[in-house]
């Protein structure tokens, strides 16, 4: 019986790793099939992963405050949909609920299952990350010197970001394990090679999140575990430096991206007075400098019949060296709302400048969103950064599902992290959940999108399970 339970939890860990790294599966499968996507395959894979985990772990649970906050969040979404209609289309709305379903999927995993599940989860994540590192290295070699900046891995320039996220899942696992010196040395070597490759592929924001989550693990650990984590952090930093130096020709561009500011529009591109009209009316693209057409963010994000592979598809600097492009102003607006980006010249090839403009718009829109918000993906229409989400799931929740929805989601995260903090210092399983939830939260704050946040919702569900069962964890520790 014990062997059967271990096998069952190993299957849960495997499917959990696939669910969290599902974009890496989509990238490979669609490339091999020669298609841009398949809604049927995407839906089937999500259904298989979430249903398998739910069936194998289903149990009676005691409702805790985080569960009530989740219900409030769902209620805010329902009211927002009723008030605003299907603002994002039926497909995107369905994807949102698939992502949210990760919460109940992981909520039923029991305390005894977490310790056995995380091993299969960590090893599967390691396999995905190593496969991605090899594929990225091959792409760099074949496309060198990679004029576009990021290499196309299986036809996707954001693949490196997804594979690095899988490596982050593996690191969260090993950082909460008792390791021998030999194991720590092997892991350090794997981290150095993999991180060097991903840094050479110009992945940036995910590295910052990875190091931040490792610092959290370091603070929660003691003794040799803390020493090993400090070594891992040092290895990652050195690897990032080495990988960046390999692409030395892009360093000046990256530095210019960091120091670039969004300029105010001049008089020739000033906005007309606000007019209440349909949000779809947008001025046609202009030609800047007579050579490169100004690209709107909506043109920069191609549509696909499948789930778009990433909330961060356009979240890293391309370092292409191309000139700045202006975001064309909206000729007319709904709600008579004029966010700051409508008066800015934004280089949409610079993800730092892009985020600054998006977050300025978010700060403008949140006080105006009301109790239930403007509706799913309404930010993409209200902002003059057409087609771009806020790249921050908390901001998106406040804007699109209102103050109630944003408060409920923020409250879930804060409540679970606060309740787990003490236990995480004395129990490895609780520390793993805390570090994974911290990693998922930081990713969502850097380039999150609610309809792609199955990792965040899954870890909130797992964190709620840990909070419910903290009494038994104190006895174990």
C-alpha cells in the first residue's frame, strides 16, 4: 500500500511539473507539428493535467480564510462579466477559468503527499530545463550572431524564459532539500551551464526573480543548507555575467534600454480632446524617419488559435538595435479615460520602458476601476499601449475585476505567505511551498497575466493546503 501511495504521488508530481511548464510543451509540440497552435490540444492537455491531479489527491478539506477569499475573487469576476460582458472574447475568458482552476486542483494535495510529490516535481522540472538549455544552446550556435537579439528556439523567441522558469522550479526544490557536498557540487555545475546559456539568450527579468526567491530560501534556511543556497546564488550571478559577456555586442543596447526614458509627445502628435466612442477606433500607423513604420503593441502581439505561449512573450528586451517606435494615440476612447501612455513616446522594443508606461497607466486606472472593474483584458483597450496587458497580475485584477477582485487576490497571497512564514523556517515541505509561492508571485508581478497565471493559482491552492495542515507540520518538525 505504501508503494502504491508513493507511485501515486510521483504521478501527481510529474503532472504538476507539466502543468506548471505547459508552455514548454506547447512550444515543442506545435513546432514539430508545423502549426502556430491548437485550441483542442491545449484544452486537452490542461484537462488531463488538472483532472489527474484532482482525482489522485481528492480528499475532505477544512475551509480556511484563503478559500473564502478565493470565492470572493470568483464572485468579483462573475459580477464584472455580468456588468461589462465578455470583453476579452469567449476563448480568452475560458483560458482565464482554466488558469483559475489550478487553485482547486492543488488545494486537495495533503500534507503527507507534498513531501513525496515535490521530488517527482523537481526532477521533471530539471529534465524540462536541461532539455531547454540544450535546445537554446543549439539555437544560439545555428543563428549566431543572432542579429534579432533573442534566438528562436523551436520558432519561439520567448522559449528561453519558459525553460528558465522550469529551472527556477527545480532550484526551489533543491534549495529546500538536505544535500551532500557532492550533490551540491553537481547542482552548481548544472546551474552554471544552464544559466550561462539562458543569459546568452538575453533572458533577464526571470533571473532577477530567481535570485530573489533564492535569497528568500537563504533567509529561511540554517546550517549547511544556507551555505549551499549561498553557493547557488553565487553560481547564478557568475553565470549571468558570463552569458552576458558572450553577447558583448548587445551590452551597449541593454545599457541604453536601462537608462532610456519615455519622452513626452511633441505638439505634432498631441492628442485630440476626449470623445466617448468605440474603443476600437485607432489612428493608422505612421512612418517615422521615413524608413521604419511605427508599430502599435497590438501589431506586436500576433493572434493564435492556441493559448499564447507566454505572459512574457514580449517581456524581455530584444536588444535588436532598431530605432524607437512611437505608440500611436487613440483617436477616440471609451469611458473618457486618458492614461499617461497616450502622451508618451514609448520604445516598445525596450521592455523596461514598456513596463514603466504600462505601470503608469495601471496607477492611473486603478482608482477609476470601481468595485468590479472594467472587464477582462479591458486594460488593453483603455491604455494607448494597445494589445499589451499590464504585465502585473495584481494590477490587472484591480483594474479589470475592481477593488474587490484585486483586494481578494492580494489578500490570498498575503494571508498564505504570512501564515506559512514561521513554519517554513522549521519544515522543509512548508519551505518548499513558501519559496515556490514567492517565485510564482514575483513572476506575476514582473510579467504576469491572470489568464496565464496557472502557476500562481496552483501555488495558492497548495499554500492553502499547507496552512490548513500546519498543526500536523509542527508535530512532524
